[in-house]
């Protein structure tokens, strides 16, 4: 029977190039774990910050969709709800009297920005949904109660529809649609920044390798037996 002696090393005793190789591998593992367990929460927090920044909506994130896999259709988009009052406060398409009419009569209230149901999650994968009852009201119905000229009344619906039109988002003339795309693009950049910056994971990777008690061969391969059996 021959007795074979095997030389094994703690992480700290390995050569520097082997350490760097193991650190890089562990960074990849920790990044994968982060994406699985923590990235969604960070993306949702950032989405809430962006909604307040772009539309002055606080705690208004309904959902976040994202795919940071560097494939076609990768990206992110935020689902949220904005009411006609806050929308007008941002874009000023209605006078105070026109807004009062819309709110009094319940012509339109909440506007929902939702994922469009496709298999992609980039910044333009959203649709704009809302209910309205413009057809129930004529100028004759409201002229005595609101200081609105007939020619202005006749353009209210078109102004709102033009702002909410999501048909051709990439070339949209709507400031609202453009802002949604920019906000989603900002979230995508933030997400990639989180997972592409190795410094975010390097300290944790090094600490794990130093403290996990694993023994290695000289070339960095893991020794298969625990310490007590060596």
C-alpha cells in the first residue's frame, strides 16, 4: 500500500493569478445570486424614484418588467397609473375650466400604463389604457356651467387622445409617450449598471473565499475532502 501525500492550500496561500481566477468565478456566482434574489427589489425601488422624478407620482409603481440578458428585446418597463389631474399638471394641455368639466363629469380619470403582453421587456413594450365618456357630452350640455368656448370644447378630446396615443411610440410626437420611453430607458441603464459593475460583488466574493474553509489544489481546483479527512 502506498501512502500518497497531497498538498492543499487555503485561499490565502494560493498564487495571485489563481486567486484572481477564483475571485472572478465567485463574482459571477454572486452576481447570479443577486439577480435571482435581490435585483427585482432594487429595480422596483429605482422605478418608484423615477416615477416621482418624471411624473411626480409617489409610491406609484404597479409593477416592473425587465430582461437584462443582452438579447433582442432586452430592457425594462414600468407599469403605473396616473390620473388626469396629475397628467395635466405635467403637460398643461387643459385649462382649469376644462379640467373641472372633465373631473366633475367623470369624463376620464385614471390612465394605466401596462406591459403590452409581448415577450419583450424593452422601454417601448407598454400600452396606455383608459376609459372615457366624451361621447356623452355636447357643448350644449355644459356651456352654462363652464367658462369654455365651443371651439375649445371641440378640441378637448383630441388633445387628450394625442397625448395618450401609443400607436407609434418610437416616433411619437406625444411628450408623455416620449417621457415614458426615457424613464424606462433610464431604468434599463440603472439595471445594467448594477450587474455589470464587478466592484459591487468583489468584496463579498473575496470575503466568502477567505472564510468558507474550502481547500484547493495548487491550480485552484477544489479539494474534494473536508479538512478533517486531510
